[in-house]
């Protein structure tokens, strides 16, 4: 995928959902009869066991897809200002149908999200010190508040590992993490969990509903 399509993409195609559905409170119930974890729980265990140890890459994203019912692009585009720990909720901007909505932030995921923000802020501060630190602002907000793009609250919760050129403005910025990174990580977790079923990021969202 080239840079232009990466910045312009607004959604993901529908995918088949073949993994089992579970509870919608961010903590799976598993199989009540056998006591065995269900498919979504197994995937999350794979993410906690492997990705959390990596210096780069997705860490709490897969559990956000499942625990908060986020779509793929809604997750990678999440900004600091839209995380509300006080009310245990996330604000999804410009979601499906160009609509905003509020979704739950399970308390079981809050600590991982706080750690993610703690990792993100030094990257943001380094960019500022180097003369960068500006992120893309939607619609005409950049004209209304020229300084908002360099503020902490507008930064992406899951930033890319490197800065890149924004094809819309020609400026060097740090975009959000590529959606393909998260897609590959979920696929890897499915393999690590030993599941013989098809699955994707979109499957985790439907397991939430």
C-alpha cells in the first residue's frame, strides 16, 4: 500500500467471522462447561504473552478491538483526547457512516492503555524537540486552531515507529501505526493460540457484540 492510500483509507472490508462470540465486558467468560478459554480469550493471551515484550508494535490494540468493540481503523486512529479514564469510555470520531459515538473502556484494559500512553509521550516530546510533533487534523480544524496539531491531546495513541511525508500537505509528520501491522499481529496471535479457525481484527469486533 502506498503512502497516499494509507492516509486516505477510511475503512476495512467486511471479513468472515468464524471465531466464537463472548461477553461484552472486556473479560471473556470462556466455556462454562469445560472451563476452557474461548477463541477470543486465546487470541488475547497470545497478544499479552508476546507483543507486550516487544519494543515496538501493537500491544494493547487487539484487546481494545475486543474489549471496546472498535473497528480496525477506529483503533489505529484513536487520539489521546478521546480516551476518558474518569468515565471509563472512548470517543470514536468519524466512525462508520461518518458518525461519532461513545463506547466502553473496560477497567481491565485501562492499565495497558495507560502504559501505552506512557510509551507514546516520550516519542512525542522527542519529535517536538526535533522541530516536528505535528499530527494531521481533520477537516478545517488546522485553520481554526493552528497550534492544535502539536498539542499532546491530539496525538495518536498508537503512533507509527517512524515519521513520514503526509501526501496531503507535503509535511513530515508521525502518522498512526499502519493498520497492516495490527492485522499481521492478530494473525500471528491466532497461530500462537493454536486455533484452526479463520480470524481477523474484524472478528474480534464481532466477538464483542
